[in-house]
C-alpha cells in the first residue's frame, strides 16, 4: 500500500500516537506525518492532575513514547505547528501558512478546557488544566498557595482538589449541581463521592456558581452566586472540556459536539477519520452516537481509525466506556453508560467508601462504578459489553464482594 500523498495525523497526543501505530500495523508503507500543536512528543495527561501536581513524578516519565519509537515507525514529526484549516476539495490541511496535501487524514485534536466567562483575560492565579505547561504553572502556584478554590467537582476538579490538599492548601470546591458527579453517577453515589472531599478537610459548596473573580492583577477572591465571598490565591477552573474543532470550521465536516463519525470512525468524507476526545462516533455497543473523554477509549479508537484509514475494508469500533480517577488515595472507576435516573444497587460498604454500584439501564446493566475496588471492575466487562440482564450483574457483584 503506498500513496502519492502522505497519511497525515493531526493531534500528537495519545490518539495521534495510537493512530500512527494503527496505520503501520495495517501495513501502510508510504509517508506518514504526525502534526502537533504542542512542542512535546506525545505524553500522558492523567498524571497532570495527580502525581505531577504533587511532585511525585517529574516531566520526563509522562512521555508515551520516545523519538526513536516514532523514527522506527517512519513518522515525520511536525510538532509545535497547529493546523489552522482543512480544504477537503483540495485534500490539504493548512499549516504554518502553507498547505500540506494528504492522501488520508486522521483527526486526533482532542479537547480543550472550557473557561469561565470573564471580560478579558482572567487575573493571575486562575488556571485551566490540559497541558504539561498548564500543570507545571499550576504546581508553582499551588506550592505558594494558602487558599485554593476549585470550580467544578468533576473528575479532574476533584483530583486537583485532592492534590492541592495534599500540598497543604486550604481548598474549597464549588459545584453548580446539588452533588458532585451527579450527571455521571447519579445523586446517591455523587453525594458519597462528595464525602471524600470533606473527609480530607476540603470544603464542598454545591448548588452555587461563580458570579465574579475578584483581584487585579492577581486573583484575591471568588464571589459566588449565593453571595458568599471565598478568599483565593489560586483558582482552578474544571468545568468541562470542548472538542478542539476550531480549525475545522467551514471545512464541510459535521461538527456537532466533535467530529461526527460513523461506526468505523469515518468522518463523512472517504479519506477523513477521527478518534479520541474529538470524535463523536456511533458506538456499535449502544447503536448511538457518543463522545467519550477517556484514556482507554482514545487509545482503542485510534488504533482502529488508523487501520481503517489505510485498509480496504473499514471495521466498526465498539468501545465499552471506561474511566478511572484517583482522589485522596482512592481509585474511582466506571465502566459503561448509566441509563435513566434509576437508583443504583450498591454491593459493599457504601458509608465506608469501599463498594461497587450497579446502575441499571431498563432491565439491563448500564454501568458499574467502583470506589476503592479497582480489582473488581474489569470482571464486569463482558456483562456491560453484551448489556446483560441487570440481575446477572448483581449476582456477580454479590459473589465477588462476599
Ligand atoms: C488533567 C487530566 C487528567 C485526566 N485524567 C484521566 C484519568 O484519570 N482517566 C482517564 O481515563 N482519562 C483521563 N483524562 C482524559 C485523557 O487524558 C484524554 O481522554 C486523552 O488525553 C484523550 O486523548 P486525545 O489524543 O484524544 O486528545 P488530547 O490528549 O487532548 O490531545 C490532543 C492533541 O492535539 C493537539 N491539537 C489540538 N488542536 C490542534 C491543531 N489544530 N493542530 C495540531 N494539533 C492540535 C493538542 O495540542 C493535543 O496535544 C485526563 C485528562 C486531563 C487533561
């Protein structure tokens, strides 16, 4: 298999790396280019809110691969060069003011964090967290901070709160919903996760939002919508992420909540594919479109998309959603997708914060959540994948926890 024009992968992180590996595994011998906005080789983001912040690991161990690995795959690297446009008719991407032709294109540009609405640039000391540079800047500030406010009690916000508390700061987490993680886990489990913060001396303020950031040039306080004023020398905003598709505007690709793809991760043009946080694809396990923002999904999708981009017959990409998070020395993990707002069935010690919760989707198992039981969650993979009867999952959980 060789092409006059290269296979181009845009986005040089986890999905970009796995995509070039998938392309080569499929036997493609032609030119392969990996384009990345960041200067670094592909690196791992999960430690950015965990061990990197607390200083347990330094920069280098984050790397997902070496330059030699990419050279061995015959990958031409174009790092530090964000793509700014896509011309589908000409089959070219716009890069550094020049145009780079492609035979096939893989889009792996991931997502970027949402900012608080604030007229102009936010004051110093207000952080978003996505890149290693973001994490190192935040760590510098946290080491000097007395009062830290984390806006958003999602997984990344909760991990930052946990790390900041470990560094000795006084930490408050502000969450608009009545409890943390309610959208992902429902109110009962969300409240239990909220207790983790409180048990570690972190104040949790739910049901309120940020009205205003005070201080110039550096932040001094956060004014909440309920009128409370929280002193702050560091504010971390963790209110969710948006797919990084700005460079694709006007290209003709369907960009509703990410790059819309079919079951094979094809983006609606015969030569264009997407994978990872940026891809909103029809997951064959559920027969509906979803966009996952998790490590394992990005890795699994990108291998398939890489292969499909160069193989004769594309194959579908079924993924069982899986996410883990480390907070206050405990591992939280979720497998699957919850159904409507049905109450979960808990097996184990809910109040002792060591349990499995089984979340139904009608009469089937939708999702399994594990708090401090990392050893058990993957045992449910087949049941979740086949959307087995809910009772089968309950039986397995009771057998495993007994
Ligand atoms: C702080 C943090 C902690 C996390 N913890 C966990 C965890 O514990 N468990 C878990 O499952 N998941 C976790 N995640 C999520 C996980 O890291 C992501 O799902 C994963 O990184 C997605 O990989 P990706 O390659 O699709 O996107 P990304 O990692 O977002 O990479 C996209 C890359 O594309 C580049 N790019 C963007 N636009 C352009 C452009 N126009 N041109 C060129 N390059 C571009 C970006 O600079 C970036 O390097 C965490 C994420 C963060 C930020």
